[in-house]
C-alpha cells in the first residue's frame, strides 16, 4: 500500500434531482473516466473548506453542503490509496463549467451506471442508486 490521499467529492443535485457528473480530461491521471467533482484535502484543511475551494477551482461556482458525509470509502490503487469522502451539495452561485474536466453532464440516478466511472467513485454511484428504491431519501420537498 502506497501513500494515502484524502479526497473530497461533491454530489451536486439540481432541482430536477439530477446529479452532476464530470469527465476527467486526457491531461488528468485516469483520463476519460467519470467522477464526482472535487479534489485533494490539503494539510490542515477541513473537508468542507476543501470541497468549496475545489468546486470553485474546477467548476467556477459556489456550493453549500446539504448533508453531512454521504459516503466514505477507501480505494487502493497500485501505488497509492484514496480515501474518498463524498458530500451532498447544492449550487448557491454560478453555473458549473468544465474548467479542468473534458465535460460535465447532469444525469438521473437511474442512468449513472451508463458511464465509465473512476474506480474510487463506484461505491458512491451504487449508494446513489440505492436511494431510488428508498422513499425515505426524497429531496426533502
């Protein structure tokens, strides 16, 4: 097991209940795989601060969290491990644009599996899909 990297990811949902998915650009590691936008937590940074900063840098918009941690999983790659902490958010200012990614799309939970996801993001996709069948997890309206 190599070094451990803490990564925070935003699960951004719009008014239609669709989730924002981001395609990693050819310049990134693991190119052309889909992920939930976010990035590394810097030393001494709180996960929420890191998430807000990363989304501003990657998508050019401001978010706020709507829930505590949605999912927290450890994924071991060959040379390093990622602890991926995903948090549900909503956009409070601006419109997301793909500054670092190749493209962004909004998808319903039912269609998330149609994309080729980065391995660390797959448990998050599965958990989001479980919400489809769980009427307790509606959008709070």
